[in-house]
């Protein structure tokens, strides 16, 4: 089955945040190194942090601590580290992150084509909503779910299935768009078509290894492809 065929009849899109709409690694870099300074740990590079991003804040902080501590040390230092990280991230949320090319144009193209939009991210909702608002993206989305909005996060299909229920649509009518295996695995398990973008993080792995229905250069290209195959939304 081709990407074009699975996109026929799509009525809505679920779009990831970090690595898909925004390059947020610079924010992570600042917040994590401030946290590490609080714990008397040396700073680490943005490149090391980037491959840890995408599985939620708890996983990120444990991965960062594991650079310096064995498993028991990670758990011992985790509460203080998490508290410091959240405090520092909220202080700088969005200050260093940037939109990827054609994100705004892509979101507008989705709306112009009549598609409904949801943002589903593993970022805590207390970080996600202010970030979307700061970057002028919040008005495009009817629904925003963070990694702590529901009992499970991506790669579990629950957040995607919840969006489908919220929209009153079948999973086959809702395309997921993201930059990582988390997005693709959640979409496959939910029964949603899935497109990936090549410029994000994907835990440091090659995007071509992901089981998706196609790779699109930008959200604008995704919107154009879906619109061409989607006479219902038009």
C-alpha cells in the first residue's frame, strides 16, 4: 500500500512537538546543565542530550544521571535532579528553541484543507502548553496532550486513540506526524497512518529505519500530500 493510498480519507492530524515542530534541544541543554551544576556535575554537550530526548522528562533525567551514576545512584539523586530540572526548564522554556522551516505554513495549510489538529507530545503538559503559546502555535490545535495528560505516553497508542475518540474519527482517518520511532510505534499500534520528518531527533537513530508510511521534508509538504489525497477535508 502506498503512502498516497493510506492518506485517502484523512480528516485530522496528530503532530509531535519536540523534533517535529520545534528544535528544543537548546532549551534542554541550558536546563539540564543548570541542573547538573546544582548537583556538582560537569556540563554535557547538546549532542549528548539530543539522543536522550523524546521519551519523557523522567526518562531524560534518568539517562542524564546515568552518565555519572550507577543504577542505585540514579534513583538516589533522581528526586533532587527532577526538581531542579523542572525549575530551570520552566525558567527558560522556549527562550532558546526555534521553529523548523515551514511549520507555520504547514499548520495553516492543514487548517485551510479543513483538517482538525491535535498536538501529542511526551513533554509534560506544563511545559508544552506555554511553549506552543510562546511560539504562536497554540491556536492551531483543538487538543494538546502532554506526556502526563493520560496514564500512558507514546509509544503506547493510548494518546493517539484518545485523540481519535475526541474527534469522533476512526484511527485510519487520523494521520500521525513525528520525528521518531515513538511516533511510528504509537501510530502503528493505534491503527493510524504515520508520516515522519527527517530533521528531528529519533534518539540518534536513522529515520529510514522507522516503519512509517513515508518521509516528508516538512509539515508543509505533509499538508500538501494529505490535501491532494483528501477530497473529503477539502
